């Protein structure tokens, strides 16, 4: 505890500066003496080592510590106690940067330690870590190269420990190799000794633990991803791939036919007959293909695929198809040259007697549809549609149906309209069959595919309306918080927009009645159904136009509630590094404003942005019909012009013009009861004043402000109130700070051009 408290005091540096020279000398001597004591437990010795390192980093370049380096070299000698050797290497590790001037001496120390057969495992692990950290601190490549023989000795030590069955120690060492491979791949790949040793470890599937082999593979993939910085791999790429690829194929073959896989409710492979080898092998095949490309992968891969398809065991067929799907992205340009062979492998496998092979074939169809598009769609559309058609109408395993729907969606998304049009009847029929399935994951995939087809062929859906709406209406009745319901309502709204409100009106009313009944159930703001409902209502508004007005009184309260959500914010100093470890948390977003760092929950922020955009959508669609809510919406949105997050500010600024246009149209068309041009002027001044006060740093938002003002001036042409707004407009232009930006200059030109005709009063606004 004393050593920990001492480290905290040393971090402030204040205590050390106030100590006398004698006290400083005594403290240094005491720390080193404590490490050397035989009766000090190892854990306490390590804690003291960290205190020594903290103190040394503070004083070495300022006042020095002459006793430290002799102590270090003496403690690493072969006759020093193992605990003292370990502590010494721990200090070398922590202070690697300070000891770089002594690289020649340390090279000798490290090499001597690692080549010794009498050093303990703990000492060697500490030495490994010190070597890696020391190499990372060396400034020049020629200095790094000096340590290549040390790394070779490290690798020999690892192999020796594995031969003794000491895999835990070997795993720790391989982790350090991986760390170095990410920063110094050239040093580890200047010759093939270390790479070949790692390949031997990866290949020992029947001998070593999964964890050890997976670490060796991670090392090899990390080097491959370094590409030109790993010279041995690039020089002998075919040899490297020829050795690694069969190892990965063998790993992907490690799959069993678990009965639970056939009855799974979700399309998730975890714990359903697949091993850790399978998961790692699958990922590494993808990474290897991305790293080395098709020219190096495809020739070797096709040889292995051919032999696997000729085998009798179904896991080998399954592995070949999985591997084919995994390398498709990185090898697409080369695979297209062998498209006939590739397609034959996949489509022939759709008739394999084992269901999991057929599943992997459908999975491959989906992947190839994405990465080999449009060649696959152009050349093999008939064969693929026929194969998927047979699978879907065969009504087989639920996993096959779900994946067939997914593959169909991916194939259709990349199909040119002229290719897909002749198959549209067939595709819609297939999707209707899948929609009528009672299996949730099949329905979800079918709904996603149908939505894609509707978006691609909106004009065609008049003739499919009834046949599609029959299963969709059934799904609508299942108003539970699940992906099937939300996707079905979304799909209904897309179909409605495609066919138009005259055909869709009756179903639209049913949808809205369902949504209104859910609205009455007092759902929470973070309920996914509520969020989905609000988005779908906006889509229905686009479809129905003014006919949507009767539903607005039910839609607006929850929508305004979403806009007013206040995300939980954590505020710290911008100079405080204590929360930097949380920077990888994707659920949180960090914003720096001046001397403050603010962390906000991302999901809540996105909901706020979406709600602002939906208000903008309603105002845009309903025009003057939106006026009854304008006095509620404006005070809610205007403060968001000053919000800390740019997406919220951008949405709020975009809504300002829509609100102004709503107010003006309502007054002009005498639909604003009790309001006149005086009200309009007050409302305009309120909006413009808010924009004027905003000192915006984001150039894109500045452009949005200027564009909004330009459009507004154009709308106000030939009105009598333009002169009252000009002062506010001048201030907005000046405060925006965009005079040197070309896009803003274009927007400003639009403002001047628009102002030139205002009531014919002036030749232009002199902004």
C-alpha cells in the first residue's frame, strides 16, 4: 500500500520537488533495497518495481539516478535470485525508452537470458515483455535489426516450452509476438524462421490447445495484413498461403450436426454444432483474402475446394462453401474469371443430401450476389432464381428458408431492372410464400426482401397489391414488440407509397387505427415499438398527404416527447485522461467543447435527431395543415439550434424554413385562425433572431442556414415585410463566418438574387 501511495504522490511531482537531497537519496536506496530482500513476497516486490519505474521516469533526465543502471545489470546476472531477475526485467520493461542508449549492453543481457536453460518461466516472460517494449522504443530500423537474433531465441524458447507442455507460458509469449507484429512487421518477417515456427504451432490441431493455435494464427494474419511491411510473406506469398490455407480449411471443417441447429428460433450459429476452430477459421479466411488478394488466394483455394467437394464427408463440403463465401469479398476480381466453376460448385451443392451443406450453399449464393455483382446476376440469373425457387417451394428446414429469403434479397438488390423484370412475378410469389411461414426469422428475411423489391419497382406494385397485403394484414394484427411486426408495418407503408393513396386509403386507416391503439397503451419513450411507430406514421403521412391530418393529434404528443429527450451527459475536463479507456465504447459518443469533454449515449441522441427530422417531414408534407402545432413545435426546436451535437443542430436548422413556410402559407391562405401578417412578422423575427445568435463553427450547418434564408427570401418575394427582416439576415450572414467558402458564397449569391426582387424596392440586399 505504501508503494502505491508513493506512486500516486510521484505522479503529482510536487512532493519530490520539496524533498531534501538527503531524503531523496535515502528513498532511492530504500526502494532498491526492498526489491533485493529475500523475505519480500513477489507481489510486493512487483509493486515496488512500479514505484521505482515511476520515480525513475521523473528523475532520470533531470537529476539522474546513478545507482539504478548498475543495480539493473547486476540483478539480471545468472547467479541473482529468480525473483530479483524478474523484477529487474520488469523495470527494464517499464523504462525501455530511458535505456535505449544502452542497446548494445541490453542486447547481450536479453540474448544471454533467453538462451539460458536455467532461467525460470517467470523470468523469461518478464524478459520477453522487456524485449518487445524495448524494440518498440528504438528509433531506427538498423537498431531494431540488431535484436533479430533475440527474437529468434524467444521463438526457440516458445517451441521448447510447448514441447514441455507449458502452453500458458508459450501463449503469453505469442501475445507479445502479436503485439510486435502490429508495430514492427518487417523485423519479424525479414526471414521465415519465426513464421515457419508459428505455422507449425497453428498446424498442431491434435496436439496443442485451441488458444495456443489461435494465437499463432492471429500472429500470421497480422503479418499478412501488414503486406509490404512483411517482406518474407510478400516474396513467398504463394508458399505462405499454401501452408496456411489448408490449416484454416481444416478448422472450418470442425462442425457437427447439432440437432438444436435445425430448430433454432434465430439465425445464430453460436453453440449450435460449431467449434471455436470453426469461428476463428472463418474470420481468418476473410481477413487473409482481404490482405493478400485474389491472385494469391484463388488458385490455391480452388484446388482445396475441388478436393473437398470430392470427399465423402459432409463437413468438408460445408467447409468449402463457407470458405468460398468468406474469401469472396477480397478475391472478387479474380473469382469472376472463374465464375462458371464457382457457380457450378455452389448450385450443385443445393442438391446435397445434408441440410447443413445446402444451407452453406445458400449462404454462398448470398455472399456471391453481393461481391460478384453484377456479373453473377447478368450471366446466371436464370440458374440462381430456379435454385432459390426450388428451395423456397420445397418448404424445408427453417434455417434454409430464412437463408433463402436473405439470398434472394441480396441477389435482387444487385439485379438490373431489365434482368429482374421478367422474374418479378416469380419473386413476389416466392416472398408471399415465405411471408406465410410461421417461423419468425423466415418472416423477417422475407419482409426485408419484399421492402427491397417495392423500393426498386414501385410502379409495378399495383397488380401485386392484394396478394401481398393478405399476409401483411395478418402480421399487422400481431402488435407485439418484435421485429416481424415492426417490419410488416414498415413494409405496408412502403407498399402504400408505391400504389398511391387512392388504392391504399382503406388499409392506411387500418394501420393508423392499430398504431393509435398502441399509442393509447402508454409505451415508454425508449420502447422500440414507439420509435418504429413514429417513423411509420411519417411514411404514411407522405402517402396520404392532407388525409393524414385527423391522426396528427395522436402523433404529435409522443413525437414532441422524443424531441425533448435529455440524454444523460457525463462532463469532464478536456485535459482529464482518466476516461480515455472508455473511448472504444460504441454506445457512447464523446464531444469536446472548449475545456469540457461531454459523453452522451448514442442511441438516445439518434432518437432525438430522428424526432427532429420527423417534425420537419410533417411540416413539409402537410404545409399549412401543420399550423395548429407550430406554437408547440417552434419553442421546442429553436433551442436545439444551440445544442452541443451537430446532427441535432443540423436537423433543427433544417426545420426552421419548414416552420416559416407553414406559417406563411397558413396566413396567406387564411387557414391560421386569429393570425395575420403581424403574427407572421413576430414569428419570423423569432426564428431569424435565433439563427442570428448562433455562432456556428460547422461549415455545413452554416451553408444550411444560408440556404434556408435564401429560400425564405424567395418565398417572401412581393410581400411587404422584407425590410423588417433584413437586419436579422445581415447579422446571420456576418456571424456565419462563411465568406471565404465557395458553397456558402453560392448560397449568399442566391440570397442576393432572391432579395433583388423583393417588392421591387431595392436592387439587392447588401450583405
